[in-house]
C-alpha cells in the first residue's frame, strides 16, 4: 500500500483465485477505501460482472489489458 497526498493505493492480486472469490475479495476491499484512495487489482480476466456492482456502490473503474490473461483494474470512489 502506498500513501500520497492523493490518497493511498491498495494493491490486490486476485489472479490465483477461482470465481466467485475475485469478486468477493474486490467488493470487500472497496468498502475499506477512503475518499481519495484507489484499489489496483491484478486479474486473470476482465471482470465484466463486477462493473454493475461497483457502479451501484458508487465506484468508478478503469480497466487495462496487460497481455494474455492479464488485466489491471483501478477502482476509486466516483466523483
């Protein structure tokens, strides 16, 4: 975890877990984020089913494909 004036960055690697554990871990982690914090998730696939849950809970996300079976998801509270 990194702390800056912009808030802290929490890193979570769920690439070794089978569904639904990644979603459970991510949804649990976002509940612990402060207003300026962000959660950076390493995942083995694009977690499309997660997006509606994040939006409903007031979180914005950005997804980046890093390679074959490698995705980086950044989540923060919506503005």
